[in-house]
């Protein structure tokens, strides 16, 4: 849990949200790329810590049905199934 004295690492929050949302839906990176038009290489780099372009973030928010504001906060994901 983050301390109130330390700001959240926004890049880490976005990265974890993307990965967690993708995995919770049972999608691999190629499936997300196909659904968003974002290059697979870019998605892999984002999940590994690269900055996410605003254009890509918008596409990912649309895919995951989240607002941009939601993507900057840790998203609680509940995995369904095995």
C-alpha cells in the first residue's frame, strides 16, 4: 500500500492495470493488439515499464471500458474461472 507521503508511480499503476485487466479477461498480448490496433511490441514494452503513449492509453481505456482517470488509479480486478 502506498504511503500518503509518497505519490503513486503513475507509470507502474498504468502498467499493472493493463497487465491485470488483460490477464483477468484471459487475453494474451496479441489479442489486445488485435482489438486495439496497438503494435504487439509496444504493448510488451508498456507492460515491461515503458511509457504509454496517450493515443494507446485511450485505446486501452476503450477496450477495458475505463475512463482515463480510472487507469491512473489501481484497478481492482477479480479473476473469473480457473
